[in-house]
């Protein structure tokens, strides 16, 4: 049985993503309270030619296997749209986080002029729910981009619904998010909105404690087929939680992307 996290309500989920685009290569690093990955993608200026992932900190022993379905990105044309890439990769067949990092890498490969080096750093913070509200925010290269308030579990408002800023009130941040966000934002603000939505999704894990990990194999979570690679049939039966992978960066955001053991 999953137990509630006794510290939930006092902390903040944090995630940091760094993207570095150079000629023919893009590197993406991501670390948060539950994960740590490094991804490198190569291209010839027209198509993806190679992708590698270093899974430094993963929730399940099976997560590293998800590098295999990610190879479907090979051959993808950089001038094709994101929807084409997502349909090629099939999100539910992949590790959610490797998948998102690959999509981000392809976008920056397509946008990068091929000369010099460009970098982008995203910092996300999702506070634990307090008085029925979750505050989520993201900065790009130290400059605030989005600052949202999201309904947690209040009785009179659907959960996972934006309540602030006023111009976005009533918009969903789970199912239906991408439909409106793709219309409301473009460029970097759209990229940041998608990143913040993902952070909000993962931040919900702070509500629970899966200790001791031996008592909480993946199959006990009851997640639907297609939720991610490790929850799919054939993997979920072998998915066992990794020891010591959950970190709390509430007061130490400077440690993110250092990938400490």
C-alpha cells in the first residue's frame, strides 16, 4: 500500500533542464527530485542520425531499456513538425522523460543555425499544495516566463485547472493542455509552458512515499498500459523500484544538474 509522504505540504518539487546546441549535435540534461538523464542527439543538418541517453537516476530498473524505442527518431527530418516526431516515437512506448528530451533536442537542432553554440536553461518549481492551490513557475536563463496557480483538490473547482493568471483561468493542465497551450503560446514561451506542465505532472509524486521500495514494484501501482515504457506489459512485470533515487531539492536547487551520487 502506498503511504502518504509525511513531508508533503512543506516542500517544493524542482526540475532543471539545460539544452546545448552545437553544429550537428544537441545535448540535453535533466534532473529533478525523481530523475537524472543526459541525452545527446546527432544530425547531419537534415535528419537525426544518432541518439544516446545516459540514465543516471531512474525510478525503475527497466527505465534504461527505453533507449530502444527512442531509436525510432533516427531518420526523422528536422524540417518535419513535432506532431510527426511524436507519432513516430509513440509516447506511450517510451520513457516519458527520454521522449520529451529527444523532442526538445530535435526542436533545437532544427532551430540552430549550425554555427557556434547556443544554450538554454530552464528552472521549474512546483510547490506542494497549500490551501487547495499548487503554485508552479518556470524561468528561462534566470528570467521568469510563467507563474501559475493550479487548483489542487478543492470541492468547487475541477482539479488540475488553472486559477491564475486571470487570462488563463479555467484552462486544464492535464488532459487537454496541449490543445490550448499550442494556441496560446509560441516560441520559447510555448516550450517553457510544456516543460512546466510536465514538471507539474511529475511533482504529484511528492504526495506519496514508496518506501520500502521492495514492497512497491511497478505492477502494484495499477497504472494503465501505455502510461510509459516501464508500465507496459512485458516491462511492468519486471519493473522494480530503484533504491535511493528520490531526492528533495526544496532548499538546494543549486545542486540540480550536478548529478550527485
